[in-house]
C-alpha cells in the first residue's frame, strides 16, 4: 500500500517520516512482584534451597542470615554463593550479615562461604550469636526488608517463603538487628579481654 504524504491520525510527522506508525507499539511491562503477604509453605530441602536462592537474588542492598551452623546444604551451594558474589561485587553499598548460633560446628578451613567472607570483609560479616539468644531455634534469610524464607526449627526443612511481605520480613529483621547489635558488643568485649 503506497504511503501518502498525510500522517495517520495521532502519528507525529517525525514518526511518520520513518514509517514507525506501522510498527506495533513496544511496551515493556514491569515484572510483577508477588502479591503482598503471599506466603508459600516449604516442606523439603529442595524447596528451602530454591526459596533461599530466590530470596537472596531479590536482595538489592542487604541480606541477613540467621543460621545454626552455616547450613552447608543451603549456603555452601554454588548457586547461592554466586548470588551473594554478584550482589556484593555489583553494588558498592551491599552488605551480607550472618549470625551463627554454634560457631564451633563451622569449619573455616572448608566452608566456602566463610572463605568468601574473609576475602570480602567490607561486604560480608559473620558473627557468633550472643549467648542470651542461643535458645532461638529458628533459621531464616531476609533480603532487604521485603523477602524472607523462615523455618521455625533450624533442624527441620518445614517453613515459609514470602518474596514480597514487608510486615513479616520487618518483624524478623527487627529481631535479627537486636541479636546482631548484642552479638557485636559481646564480640568486642571478648576481644578487649584478650
């Protein structure tokens, strides 16, 4: 069909001259976030591992991990380590904080997460949990203040994941922050006594 010199209605002259009025409009839709408070139940190691990777991958600035012993089945996996490496090396302001309930069960010589933390001390910090919080049985990973994978008992795989639930994530982030500050003070006091 030959073009006429007239522009179709609603097409500016500049676009008409390039023939862009014939192309369908290109609209990039944002990737939808899950509905707020949408929780999914987890029951197996594979589900918890995938959920942990999804939560960590959603982080933009802060990952907070509360773990009994660095749980190699979750945090030693190449996919998880790559997510953390991309986060901290891709954003100069990113931070990963880890509280470990039983530090004696973690071998610094063989744990790849700990080895990475030693190389990237500005971005990854691991603290032994202060004694007054050692009765907390939960394990969780929180990204920013929005996404969380949470298990009430660290010795079991049953739990929940929410990729967009600020109220739930903030509740446990407040608990984590309280433990983090107390554990830092305890570590400083131990270092001062040496």
